[in-house]
C-alpha cells in the first residue's frame, strides 16, 4: 500500500480529472438550484432599495440620515468598517495561506476572493456617499487644482483613500488572475455568448507550460505582496479612529485590534456563505468537514485576539486615570447602550469559546449559526466603537444618543442585498471553486 | 497547410519526459499544454528570473513615486498639521507602502501578460480536435512543422515511441 499524502482527505470520493472538472463547473453549466434563484431575487430587490436610498441621499442631502452632533459618524462608518473587515478573509485565504502552503485553501480561495471584491465595493460606497457632495469625490485625490491645494498626507483619512483603492485593485486583479485558466477551460466547453465572454476574458490563455511557469512565479509573488496589505488596510482604517482624541478611540492598540477583528469577521462571513453553497451544490467532496474545521480554528484564533482586546480596553481605560476614558467605559457598560455592549461581549468573548471543542467545530449547523452571530457581534463592535464613543465625549452638555433613520437602514440592507446579488451572479458565470487549483491539488494528492 | 503535431500524453510526467527527449533530439519549436503548472519544468528551461527582478524594479519605482507625491505636495503647500514637522517622514510610510504595492501588482500583471504574449486571438494548437482535453486530463505537446528537425514520418514515430497519441493539426 503506497504511503498516503497527509492531506489525502481534502478531496473525498472517487474522482477522475474529468469528473472533478465537471463537478466543479456544475454551478456554471447546470441549471441553478432553487435557493440560488431566491438569493438572486432577494438580492436584486434590496439592491433596488439601496439605489433608492442613495438617490434620496443625493437629492435631499445628509439631513435624511440620523447623524448629528456629536455622533457625526453613524451607520455609514459602522458599515464601512464592517464591510472592509469582512473582505479580509478572502485576501488571507488567497495570499497568506498560499505562502504557508496550506492545501485546504484551494477549494475556498475563489469564493472568498469574490466575497472580498463585493465586500470592499460595498464598503467603498459609504465614505463616498457620506461626503454629502459626492460629486466632489475626486477632491480626495492628489490632482493639480487651481486653488493649489493638495490632500493632507499626514492625515489617516488620506491614507485610507489609497489603502482602500490599493486593496480594491489588488483583490480584483488577484481574483481575475486566478480565473484566467478556468476561463480557458470554460471557453473550450461553451457555445454562443458564453464562449465569446469567456474567450475575451481568458485573454487567449492556452495552458502553455512556459506561461504556467511565469504565471506561478507572478502568482506567488503577488500573494507575498498582498500579505502585508491584509494587515495594513484595516490598520489604516483603525488609525482613522486612533488619531482622534475621542475617548474610546485614542488607543495605540487599535491597529492589531482591527486586523484581528477583520480576519474574525471575514472568516465568519466566509462560513456563512460556504456552508449553504456546499449544501446547495453538493460540494461536500471538495469542501469537507476538515475545511470547515480549519476555518473554525482560524475564526477562534482571530476571535481570541479580539476578545483579549476587549478586556484590555477596560484595563487601559482604568489604568490611564483619564476621567473621560473611564467615563466612556462605564457609559458603554451601564449606559443606555449597555445591551449592545453586553451582547457583543456575549458573542465575541463567551460563545466564541465553543470553537475550542471539536464537537462544536464539526457541527455544521452550529458553525452556521455561530458564523452569523459572529458577524452580528462584529457589527455590534463597530457600533460600540463608532457610535457609543461619539455619543459620550468630553462635554456632558454635548452628550446625545444616535437615532438612525429609514435611509440609514435601507443603505445597510441594500449593501447586504447587493453583496448577495453580486455573488449570485458571479457564481453563475464563473466557477465558485478554482478548477485549475483543484486539479493541481488532485495531482499533488494522487502522487503519493 | 500543416501547422504541426499535437501529441497527447496520459500524465504530466510522461509529457515532461517526452519534452526532454525532443529537446535532446534537437527540436526547438515546441510548446507544452498542461492543465496545471508542469512540475519539473525548471530542469528543462531553468528558473523564471525576470519576474522577481521586474517586481524589485517596480517596487523601487513605486516607493519613489509615493514618497515624491507626499514630499512634493507638502512643500508645494506647506501646512502646519498639529505642530508636526513639515517633512515628518513616519507619517509618509502608509501611503508610500500602498503605492509601492499598487505599482508592483499592476505592473507585474501587465508584465506577465507581455511575457506570455497575451491577449492572444488565435493559436494553431487550439485547432486540435481534442485540445480542450489538454486543459483537463490529457496534457499535450505541440511540435511545430516549422521546426528544422520536423519530419512528418520521423517526428510521428518519435512521439508515438514516447507513448503519445499523435494528431495532425492543419489549417481549418
């Protein structure tokens, strides 16, 4: 009996290259399952509602939102940070896990990279519409103006523009680069408008071995470069807060705190998407329980970083002996927003601990429930940081609560809809699992 | 007109052996088509060294551009921000970093397309009737008829001797 590859169970079942490719192309080539249509329809309706809310914002102005002194960053920034964080899992899986030669990433990278793309797109809309006069968005870019003004590059807000732009560009290119070999397979298998679409998009990729060699060299190199970007983007976002003097924001701990939270929420969202996808398209043979187990472990590890910071935040607020900081901490724990704070603690600190136990990690139903809860928890965390901190700054006469309006809620639900709609369209047109990567893994596992 | 022979193999290892054998026999106009990167190709063609060097060059260029952008705009419109030194370089790190990565990524992507000669509108090998299988489970070697060593009989025999199924590719 030949020695088996340690990762032999990452592809389960009897496959040949041909049947494997056919299975992986099913979402694109076979008629879609019923739940797909539901997701597409719900996503489409919410996207329309989203466009309407943006229309109202543009025509009537920011007065239609709930933001007001002192809470001048409301749902818009909560959701900006939330979405950006979610994107991080895709880059982590596609970049960092390549460098670490983790074979289990191969069946997850495509769908999580697509998730990243739409999450970052959703995130990027918030600062744009939050500007109020969105037609002047280009003022954030360095261009020679007749006023001889430039962006202020000592401000994290200017860094943020470039960080988000770089992130969006890199994740799009990475997704596209990975797609090119799959597009060539699809080009050879399809007819009509699909053949044209795949033909154009595949750029005439032939599968030449010399091309593959350069492709691999470039792919690994870009993975190496995307790795620090994963850490840097949310660190820069966190500095938007940490540079401010608002109690609860002015903390040097913020960059690692945000990076850990980003990976935690990103893996949670990836689980939320992958568990139904796996069931609806019967992908249990290539997205095995071991894959889910690994994802749960990464969620646990990054979640522990988040939980640690929650506890340290309390300590630092007390240890700083700064009355405003300590008052902010008490306001969070006992003020009118306390239920949100404690719900966040319950999910991200207490319920997270279930993932220590294999019994919970291998329970797909619990993983699915927890992944949704974790994203609720991360949403609450952003709410705690942005809204609760601002509502209680230095002047008691200035304290004021935040009341989001229907426009705020529609903008949020709308981005959720756009996210689902975009992903549904994407997996109908492009395989949600990277076919060429899986063939590569198949060869690697079979050689032993 | 004969474009060449498409030789299909059962496995990538067989293809690699055939590639080596043909190189040794003096063939030069060859192209291998595989579903995944061909392991062991370095032994035949050496390592890919242009991409890392280009990335380094692009990185230096990007870092220079990023720093220049910030230093120039600061000097062009000097502004006291919180009493920080005018050219306080630590504040310039994030933007320099992002522009460096952005330059390398976009540059390497375009450089990769350039090296691979993409986009490519048509390729004779794709005219082979079983070309689509070369992208899945039948790695193939294309021997161009323009090769100085190419001989309709001898080349076919050589390829078949190496375990290949040979198909003639002609202009459609």
